[in-house]
């Protein structure tokens, strides 16, 4: 299992890319400050907790629906 995150340029999908709001949000200064180091750490901690939780019941759930012959 893998977790992947795109913490790249923020944008509003309801607006075209050339819109002033999206251009401003995608500026290097804004993008640099939108995703902090703490946010990256928090995502790693969240993923570790979530994967640990899933590992506690997914094997049993799989075995319930795929019995060995």
C-alpha cells in the first residue's frame, strides 16, 4: 500500500488556469508558504496511523471473502 500526495501549486478547478486567482495562488511565493514542513510531517504521521489501522483488519476481511481451497 502506498500513499501519494501532490502538494504542488494550489488552484481552483472551477476557474480556468489563466484566471487571476489561479495565477496568484500558483505564484512561487504562495506555493512555498501554502505547504509547510509541519504539514508534511503531519501527513506522514497520519499515513502511518491509517496504514497501521488498516493492517489490523484488512487481512481478515480478505480471508472472509477469499477462503483458501
